[in-house]
C-alpha cells in the first residue's frame, strides 16, 4: 500500500508536467528516446563487455541495475511470456507485457518498469509498476494502465478493492475533444483539464440520461459522496447535482432549483430528498421533493395553502396629479408621526452682513398662526401639505414624518438687517412652514415652502425672497412667486414645488435629497443681502421595484425610516388571534420589534416549507376540512420559520398542530391551522399593505391586532 501511495503523489506531480497522458513523463524518469532491446545480451557479467560500458545508463538506474537487466534479457530470450527492458532489472509478463508493448513499451508515457509483476491484496489481480504509473490486470477486465489524475481518483476511491473496482479500458478521449474517461468495473472516471472524478451506479445512469458531459449537467466535479444521514448518495457536476436514495432513486437538481435547495439546507432542510426529475411549468420549473413541490423562481400555489405576501404588490391605480391626490395617497388624516431631525440649517452670520437668526424674534412678537384671511402671495393650499397635526405639534424646526408625508414649522426666525455701512438697522421676523407629500403610485413629490412675515421693525429696505430648489439630478416645476419677488409685511409667501420623477433603472431604489436654499436680497442699494438658510430633507426613498398589471415598473416614494404598521382586524379574526397570541408568546412584530419584508421568493418558500410542509406525515396530521396552515412570523419576512433562529411552536390545542409544543420565547415561529378563506384574504391584505406603503425588500414594518377570535376546537 505504501508503494501505491507513492504512485498517487507521483501522479499529482506528473499532472503538472502535461495535460494529456501522452505527455506526462519528465526527463528524469524517462527512457532514452528510441529505446531498443539489447542486441546479443551477455548472459553473465563480463567487465568491459556490457552494454553499460558502451552506453550511458539512464538516470534513475545504476550500472549494477543495467548489467543485471542485460543478463536477465539473455536468460529470458527464449521465454515468450516475460520480457526485461534494459536497464530496468524487472520482468514484465503476460497480458501486462502485451499491453505495455502495445502502448510503446519504454518509449510510451509509462517509461521503464520499476517492479516485477505483483499480486494485488485480493489475491487474484496483478499489477506491474512503471516509472509513470502502473498497469493493472484482472481476469474480468484485462490489462490497462491507470495514471495521472485517473490514478489519483482511483486511489481516493479505494483502488480495486473500493467501489470503483478494476479498470476495464484504457483512457478514451471524449466527444468534446477536451476531456477523457476511463471505465472501471463499477464506475467511470471522468477527467477535464484539472481533475478526475468517479461516477457510478444509478447516478451514472441518470447522468447518462441527461446527456453525459455534453448535457446540461456538464462534467463531474466530485466523487460520489454519502449524505450525513447515511440514507443517500450524491455527485456534484459543473452545473448541478444528482442525488440518490434507495426509496426514490437518482434525480438531478440544477439551476435555480439547486440554488434554492442549497439555501434550504439540502436534504436536511424542509423539502427533503428529490423524488422526481424537474419539469417545466410555463417559464418556471418544478421538482417534487419528499415533503412538497419546489418551484423556481417560486413554489407553485396550493389551493390548500394560501401564500400570504407571495404575489408581488402591483401598482395599477391612476397616478396622482393634484395636491389633493397626493394628500389622499399620503393618508395625512391618520399620521401617527415621528419626529425626525431638523428642517434645515442657517449659515453662520458674517460681520456687517444681513443675517438670518433663530431665537431672536421674541423682540418682535409674531402670532403662532396666520390671520384668518392671510394675504398670500402664491397658491393657497389650505393646509394640504401641512395638516393640522403638524401645526399643533411644537414649532421647533423639527420634521414630523409618516410614511408619505413630512412637515414641520420653524418659528422664532428673523432677518437681522444691516446697511451698507455694516450697521444693524432693522429686523424682519418670520415663520417657516414646510410640507412634503409623496405617493406609492408616482415618483413625483409635492413640496410646499411657506413663509409668513410679521411687522417690519425699523428700516429693512425693500426685501426680496431668493430661492433655488435642488435635488441632485432631478427636475422640478414651481407654482408661486418667482425668486426675487418683493416681500411685504404681514403677508405670506407660498411656493409649491413639484419634484419630477427621476430617471431610474428598473427594480432599483435611490434616496431623494430635497434641498431649498433661500436668502433675502434687497432692492434698496443701502441695505445688504443676507446669508442663506436651507430647508433640507434626505428622508424620502424612491424606488422602481413594483410593477403595474401590465408588467412595467412604476416608481413610488416613501419615508424609508418610518416604520409602517400592518393592521390585522376582525376581517380575518382567526389569523388576527393567532398573530396576537404568537406576539404575546414572545415573537417579534409589535412596534419596537418590527418584522422585515423578504422579497426573495425562494427564501419565502423555504420559510413556508419549514413551517407548513406541503406533504408528508406532519402535513397529513394537521389537515382539517376548511382550514389551512398559518405561520407567524410571516413567511414573507426575514423572521420567517427557516431564518427565525429558533424552534417551532403553536399557541393553543385548537390550532391542531400536535407536532409542535405550546411554549414561549423571543425566537422561533408559530403554526396554527385557521380558516382557509381568512388565511387567503389576509394574504391579499398584506399584498395591498406592501404596495400602499412601498414596503420593499428588507423594509421594516410592525403588526397590530384587534378583533381576533380563536379557531374552533378540532
């Protein structure tokens, strides 16, 4: 065995010399070019008369070896079964000799012998070892060389005593002209460019059905392996795998199905072993596994198992046009806002230059609301972009946001007016109100910039409002007074900016940076213009990840940092009850511990298969007429069953999930068999929620429940 291990090492070294077996011998281990037998060999050693005295002995052999080989040649001249090849003092006999000579003897890739004929450990096979590999013989397979990567692969698989058996052919060039193969009793070893692997039995037969190396699986890239549970075997190929079990036979798994099965944990995951070959379903592919059908890109829908959140939300409604349209989409009447950063900033004041300051308007009191009949220069939006809940919040210069609306009020601002000589000559107090509306149905946004001015104090000249919106590469239109318009006391400037849709690749998202720099000029030559302030909002995200019913992508924009809430109510009482009980048991989803949408259909399928297998004993034991399997956290979230980080549970015996315990804890998932129609309707509600709130991949959302009812006792 030690000598055979040395041959394995030699095979790997030789493989580095050339890529074909015809070019594997190194100069250090070759016979001289044009080897020939010794003419008139001496039968006894005669000093000065030996072939070694006339010719240089090839490296690797001594003069003693060469002289002994010559005398052996002389003694075997009349023996037709064995032959000696000078200067190697070894006999090569029978079928092995015939094969060796057929290949070219010492002039072949095997080079010179390095052993006599040896009997293999099984007691009936034979081998002779050569400098660059052995020739093996068996009664059933004949004599064949096994060299290079083929020898290494054979060694990995236990030589002739292993699952491959004896060689039954020499190497054969494959039809593609690139790879090679060699047949053995129970397997075939295939080689391509850098390594060789054995394929045998039912896996080899199935590979043959798939077209061998020229089929969709390509060449093998592993030997056959046993699965961890000891029940199956498998082989990897360039473009897929073949798995075999005694119960189900051999079946390939490839492409997107293999990626999905890999992600699920192979045969240890919720799908189990493949039990059939894959088959097309329209533009998709399905494959039957032990515990259900896997599909790519998505599992096929099951009437018995409604799949919440699996239909990607679509946007088919008419695009918003007016401010009222945008306000309706933004749902400004039910805000539940959160405070989210300053409205903007003010540039530092410079000596002798008119400057906007905060906290100085108290010297010139300004009402906390506009007059009942304000004098408005610009469109009167009637609070559409800046709703009542925003103006009743503190006027502290902070953004208040919900998913599609941002607004804020900034009071105690004043322009400190300096004349051209650098002296302060007056003040102009003002209040800034800002509102932004977005929509899930459009990449446009509406922004109102509203400034209410009070009484002018002392000399302020003829002030003007200067502004220039910017949002990077986007365009916009303006409804309201032009930049540079004159400001009068106790009036309001109202400017509505329509931020146009930006050019965006399909299925992408981008942050929207909305900026409105403003300052105050002056038509009076003896009064200086002011340093600027800027209204900033970087909280909106626009995406093009949702499609219309016709298949085209539609943009929409939301405040990405605001966590929307999915409300489950008495519309689906049994699911509402299950989710409420699951959250009460410690699972995430309540405000403060949000769920996160998982848009990858394959991962959603794996989550669902983990919690609600489509076939098998577990599924069969749960089935009840009129009910379907409901899992929480939802399969369409990162917190779903397969990625929950914890074990399964149920919440009550009425759920009819006897395979899982009733328990509590922050990790894991819950399963309950609930009313099938409610389960299906809940899926459509989640689909609508995702669309209306542009809840895209990895977005957080919370869940609230009210009006739940326990399923009846089974």
